[in-house]
């Protein structure tokens, strides 16, 4: 159970790191650039803690899938990126894939 908490913390750190990357304006704002690099590093370290328990295929798919979905939603809400039917459909597919992976993760 603790490994899943670590995984969701790793996702949160990666998402905040990606938002910081956007706010760094192409690394021209060194504060956000440094924050982004730091958060990515800590995210990978926390992700590595999950790999002691959760299979790498599941952990990485959940980490990247939920991170991608979260960033897409943040982009639409905070950065006014357009929402289309296809974007919504594909986001639902990502989330469905993550749910499916979680459902079969413990079954070999």
C-alpha cells in the first residue's frame, strides 16, 4: 500500500515539475527551470521506491499515464489550451488504460 502512496507522490512531483517547465518559458526563468529539474529528479527517486514492490511495467504506465492526463487537464484549465472531442476521448482512453492496468496488476 505504501508503494502506491509513493507512486502518487511521484506523479504529483512530476506534474508540478512539468507545470514549472512551462512557467520557465523555455528555461529563460532560472527559478522555474531549477524547480522543474529538481522536481523531476525527486519524482524519479520516489518512483524508484515504488519499484521495490510494484512491477515496473505497471508503475511506469500509471506514472506516465496519470501524469499525462493531469497535465492535459491542467493545460486546458489553467493555460487555456483547447478541448476537443478527440482530446477528451483520448484522455478517457489513457485513464481507462491506467484503471485496467491496476485491475490486472496483482494477477499473473
